[in-house]
């Protein structure tokens, strides 16, 4: 393919069009370049069609060896795992890499939105690969934010080396709300509302101010940790690596491969932060090829029939996926229906959960009993990370991208 491509030429393969017979194009093994001074450039030039896009425009990365550390945003999904192995194949040493995982549930004492085994899966992957894992979260997670009256809860993380739980600097609004709660006056709720009010499910929208789950539980969490770490305070170069792909959705098809990260602060803190989406042009087949090459056992949700590894009860789930949740987690499903009643606001834009599911059949594939057991019990150990025997595509592979704009 000659010349440089326009971002809008749409030459990528959509997940909905990808099958196990699709040729592997970008998922072949990379040649090592670490230590050679080579600067990686995007396959498609970055966008400059707005003032914001001009501000974050990045022509090329530094040579990989110039970054002090590389933060791989590890969701547990196939794409973020493929990003990690691409770094290894390019020659990046494990000593330079950290896995960053955002716990969507944030230690909520009663409720979960994510898969029960996801934390154990990323922990097992970290141990099996010998790469430090930095887990972060917003206190009380999804349901704490859903029922929020007042300022959002603080962000915390676990230091990989010591296991110490650290907290990001508290906002003035949070401190004021905490003081109001301690007084517990009759006017407390009305006063708290001045500092924020949620009480609605995230919208199925590309607008992150309305689809608040991505913004408040992932993006802002990562940014807060990056800005609060001792080792990122000054004189540091950081590469943030994430696994978005153009084939997943119309919204992601327009993402840049490389850009200046939101936490970049060269003047204030002499902190340079770049973001790289190394598998952005990969097809689903390309990504599975990487996991196959490294013999990785995919997250149990793929093996049990899900095509995406987002939250278990993701707002973009289709009727058959929610039917699967109803089968695996009947108590959680009933609580979610109760949330709709309490809030007077449905998780779907148009109807309640039961109506949304309708007569859809559960997506759960029971042929992989270990995967179903892991989803139900939340267990996953390091010795399960690599496939024993022949690697096979999971039951959820090649079902098309049935998600929203993210």
C-alpha cells in the first residue's frame, strides 16, 4: 500500500467482518528494535482537525529505550495483552514495564459490576510474566459513583513493591462534603448536591460526560495515579500503552495511534508522557494470533461466550449477553433490576432490563467448564495463564463488535 494513509480511508478490518479465516496482517512477530535509536511512527498520521487534536498531536515516539518506564493499561482483555507482547517482541525489557489495572468495583463492600475473576486474572498474568502490577480504583467503584450525592470518592492504588495502599490528593470539594457528612444535619443532602449528584446509569453515548463509567472509573483514575506517583513528579519520560483498536467501533476508528497524554506536564513538572496504541490497526484475528503465539489462556469471559472483555454488566451488552449475566449471576441481576426501580432510570436507554432481554437466549458456552467456574467463583491462578495442550479460539471469538462508541 503506497504512500501515507488518511485516517478516514477506513482500510482496517471491522470486528463484525473478521473471521478465523481472515488473513493475519499486523499480528505477525515483530523484530527487536529496543536500543537501536529507532523512533516508531504511526502507520496513519495523527489528526490535526481541531485545536485539541493539534495540541495532542505527536509525530513520533521517542526510541523505546528513552522512556523511564512503560505503563501498560491491562484490562485483562485480549487487546491489552497483545500490546504487552508487542513490547516484548520489540525488545522492551520487562524491568521497564508495569501493568496498570483499574478495579471498576473499587472495593465496594456489597456490589460488583465487573467479572468476579478479573482481578485474579490480571494478578495471575502479572505473576506468570514477572511484571509488576499496579492496581488502582475509585473508592466504592461503580455503585459508589452511581449513587453519588456530593463529590466523587477519592482514587487509591497499591504500590507493587510494598503492597501499601496510597491515596491521591483529596479535592477541596471532597473535603467539604466529608465535613458535611460528619455533621449529619437535616439539610445535608441538599448541601451535598451542590458539589455533585449522579443517580443515573451511564448513557450509551460517545460523550464521556454522560458515559461517566469510562471517565470516572478508568480515565480519571489512571490520570490521578500518574500525577500523584513519586516517580512521576519530575524529570521523567513515561509511555502509556493501551489496547484500543479501530475495528472495534466507529468512535475508535478515528483514534490516533500516538499522541501526547493528558498528564504530560513538561513545563510544570518536567514530566513527559506519551500515549501509544500499538494494536490500533490490528484486526481481531491479528490479536488472537498474538495470544496464540504466546500460548496465553484468554480471560474466562471469552471462553464462556463473550466477544468483549469489558465490565460483566457493561451498558453496551446485547440482550443475549445480559441473558448470560442473568444465568451466571442471578442475584446480581436482580439487584440491577432493583437499581432501575430505585433510581427511576433504566440501564438501557429505552427500556428496563427484562424487556431489553426479551426472549434472547443466554450466550453462555458450557463446553469450557473451567471458564464458567472461574466466572462464578472469581478464582484464577498463575498456573492457568498458559494453555496446556493445543491452543484454540475461545467460544466468544469472531462474534463481531457488539458494543458502543468505546
